[in-house]
C-alpha cells in the first residue's frame, strides 16, 4: 500500500512553506549549502525570539540596551545587546510623583524606575538612552542621577558603573546594609534595587564566603566564582568584618538549615546526654 506522503505529495508541499522559501533565499543570496542555510535560519529565528518577538503591557516599551557585564572602553557597536521591557508610563505612581514633586520630580521618578528595570533584566542604560526615553538631554539626565544619588538612591547607569573609581561597589554597599539589619523592603527603598537583585548579590556572597571557608585562595575563588578581582576582594573584606563582629545574619547565611529529622535527632542526642534527664 502506498504511503500517504507519496499519495498526496506531502514532502513536496512541506518544501513550499515560508521556512523553506527563506532557507532557499539564504542559500541563493549568500552562496550557502542547504545545510548551512538551514543553520542560519535557525539562528536568526532565535535572534528574532530574543530581540523582536516581545510581548508588552500597557505603558511598556521594548528597548535595546548594552548588557551589564560588558566592559568599559568597548565600542558600542561591538557590545552585546539585551532587549529589555521598560515601564515608561505607570499612572499609579507617575501621577502621585507629578502631584508631589512636579515635572522634574516625575522625570527623576521615571529615571529611577527605568534604570532599575533595565538592570534587573541584565542591562545598563546610558545617559543617552535615558535622554531618548525621557525626551530630555543627557546633561539633564546626568544632573537628575546626581540628585537622586545624593538623596540616597542608587541610580545605576552604564556611566556610573564604569566610573565608580576606587570606592566600594554598589553590591558591597547593599550587602553592608543587609548585615546591618535592614529589611529587604528598606534596602529596596534606599538603593532602588529589587529584592531579586539583592538576593542575587547574597547568593554570590555566599559562594565566595563558602569557598574562603574551604581554604581556597582569593585567586582560586575569583576563577571558580568567575567574579572580578575587585568584587572578590570587597566581599572577602566584608566577610572578615562581620565574622569578627559575630554577626547573626552572616552566621545564619552561611549555616545550612537543618531538616526536621536532623533537628529531632540532635534534640534526642542532647536529652540522652543530659544526666538530669535520667532521674
């Protein structure tokens, strides 16, 4: 009995879809073999999903920003880009900011929100990016960022990250607040960082501190954790500072939580070893 694929010409029909047409065009236009053209098509499809096929909610825009791990000095054309979803209009909070602080206050409120959202998605906005999004000048954005930082808010832009100089990184400053007893909500409010970002910094700190406690050298820790020399140095200094102070949060952070069975077993051993329990 003849197969349906032969009966109805299914293989020939499948070769007439849009995917096959694009692959054929790639092969012809760039002198590629069909296999290489197919690989190009698959890669381009991934790029489209990552950068163009973005679903947006009311008030949001999709924006191409430089990935946060890209180093300074690299030509902007050669940097890796990340498509981020930014809440440009948020009437719930924007109207309140406008009523309380006027147009300048509204602009600063949006600037803080946009930089935080971009960073949470693995990107950093430049002053030029923010000027375009907020329909103002880079000089005004720079002044607004300076104003917000002096109000105690972290406004992490691409320029600020790469121009921080010898001072402590924002990650170390945020963790310092955590070990001083501030809640996540308080740290979020003071630093303009989400709880997700704060927990990510804590996870990195735990990894570095745990490696130190296993007697790895700073150089080995840097290679294993794949963090910069400066960040490892700051985190180790932070660990030593609060370890000497017998900080409760540090102790809880680096002590594995006991399971119910382990806690019960420990309690049982404790009671049997106590002579007062054998009267």
